[in-house]
C-alpha cells in the first residue's frame, strides 16, 4: 500500500458510478472534488421541468434495491431518510404489432398468460426460469462484483459459465426453451436496456430477468433524478465539493512514473491530484483526455475496433389529458424483431419501423405533471453515429413519425393535447455526454468485451486512474454503475488506504 502525497481525489462525471465513488471516497477521508461538464448532476439520469411537468431524461428502473441502498448504508446512513423506492406492477406491459399484449409480473401471472397463448411452452418457461438463479449466482454474485485484474481470475468462472450455457445468446437460451415468437421476444429483449443485442449478448445477462423476478421493479418516488439529488445531498453532508459546468479536457500524467498528477478543465482551472476516478465515456477518457504515449493497453486502436451499444432517440413530452389504461412501463415491439435489431446493431441504418419503450411515470407519481395531465417519454433504440445520419435534419421528421404512431395506436388525441415536447438524439449523446459515436451505453456486453476483456476498473496504463460507469466492469445499467463505483473505490482503498484510518505506509 502506498499513500498519496495528499488526500485529494478528483471524480470526473456525475453519473451513478461517479456519485457512488465520490460518496464512498469522501466518507473514507479523501477530499473529493466532483467535476461535471453539464449544468446538473446525474449524467444520463438528468431531469428538466417545463410548464409544471417534471421529466426524468434517463434510467427509470431500480433493481435490486440493495445495490443502491448499500451506498448509504456503507457510509453509516439510513437510505430511507434519503429515498423512497416504490414497487411497480406490472413490471412491463409488452405490446405486439397484432394488437395483443403480455404483462410481465409475478411468475404465477406469467404462467397463466402463457397457458392462454401457448400452453405447450409452459414447461419450457419453467425450465428457462429454473436456470436463472444459478446464472444470477454466477453472473451477479461472483462475476459482477470481481474486478478481474488477471486472465486467471476470469478463467475461474469459465467452467461454470459453460455449464450454464453462457456461450449461447440471451435470445438463444430463451429460444431453446420456448417456441412461441411472442414469448421469445418477451423474455429476450432485456439486454437492450444495457445496450446489448439480444442475439449476441451472452446468456449470462439473463440474470437481469432474475433480478426483476426476485426483487421486483422499483421506482424512485419523485423520479430517478431524486436519487441523484439524494446522493448529492449525502456527498455534500460528508464535505464533498461539486463543480458544475466544469468539463475536463486533460488528465495530466507524470512522464517518468506514469502516474496521474492532475486534471485541467475547459475554463482553464487546474486541479492537482494523484487519484482520478473517471465516470466519463471510457473511449473518450482514454482517447481524448490522455496523451497516447501513456496508453499501451488502452490505445486508440483498441477503442476504434470495439463494438459499441446502439444509441437512442428520446422524446420527452407532456399531455393535457391522462391515459389511465397505459401502465408505467411499456415495450412496444415492431412486427420485425431480429431484422430490426440487425438494422440497429449491424447495418447501421434507420429503417421505416421501430420499437419503443414508453415510460409513463405519472401512473405512479401523478404529481410529476399538472393535475389532469400526464408525463411521458418515448425511447426508440436507433443505430449509433456510424450511420452517418444527419440528426439535425432528421430530428423533427422522425419525432413526428413516432408521435403520429403513438397517437394512432396507443395514445389517442396525443397530438391535439401535446403541451411539452423535447427531443434528444444520438448527436446529443455525442455532444452533451461526450459519448463516442453517440452511444447510449458504451461498449456492448459481448463475451469478449466483458470481465477481464472490458476496460479495467483500475487503469493498466496509468497509476492513480480508475474507471467507473457503463464502460468498465461490470457494464451498463443502474446496478452495474453502482457496482463499478464500489469495485473501483475498493481498489483505491487497497492501493492507497483510507485517510481517516491509521494505515502503515510502505
């Protein structure tokens, strides 16, 4: 263990990975300064208010609850004093192109619906459902909490992974047990929530289905940004410093020792430090913030060759009427599934059809809109910036196409009652979040981009640099972001100790 010359630390970016790391380090005695490019904390978990509508801009689901609550407990606070988690039922309503729907809720409710639409698949569903727990035990309890610093640490999980058929894709595992196409779609789409292609994402990520089945679907009362505000409050109570509108433009590295010496921001400020935690996009962290001469393991070539998640086209809107029959979470499938996914992930085109995640938070929190009104967002998976699409030109036509579709199929009178409407495109992901290629979830969760093969939580090139967020292990999604914050701070404590504890200096 070595002790830094000072106990100062810098966290770049304030997504859930950055916030959880900042809180843990500040509580351990570090003097943490959090630098955020934007006008508000939260990264993708932002919020805006228009005409009485409060609209979250990013993630909407919390599960399992303990991953979030542990940040508070680990620093001696009661999470109930900061946030309220509310169960959502059904978890999702899945809407199919033929006009039918399927609700994801309890196992018993799911089985009753399968009996109605495809009774021959009941046995296969139970067989699939039975394997989810051992996948969770391997993929979450072991894989997701281990930093994988060596190939050997990764090799140890390969044999059990093979036994659990991790060589299959999420879709492949479902399809080997169920024949009905609607059911195959229902139980394989979840990787899209972490930027993964259901047809190529390793079946280890089927653990998402287990998490939702075992711990339920939870919503932060008041919206996901309330969790950001709770972490901000906690960080400040612990004595942390926050600098908004402070975009980092360079991480300084000592030539001789290859260690962090400080960071520079766009406004000309310099922050000396020997510990930097980056919650920025991992590709941009290495390629844009650090001179290439310090990056043998994290070269430009590595990140240019990597496979990135899709992007998203987001429409945030409020209506002067309510739609009480539409539940909180909705997945609207296209008639095409595999081919649409190929258009997004492989062909990099914008097809005529699309799928939508329709979020209706006022179903649970009516106060997020004026009385008698409704708050929504429509999230449409689209290809990233390798498409060459001019989103400045396409933004309005595509927005109008999606809204017209919702008006005609699911939200009658939408266009006549639209009071607030904002759009966020792949170009905005690229410019606002400095996301390489405008990705929404950083690297895809492929087998060869997971664990040891994903960018490491502790940089292998530069001493004192640590990575958190979707670009590092364990990957995308709210739980993984929080886990990355714990993994990386545990590595920092292993390397440098905790300033508020007496430690021996070697």
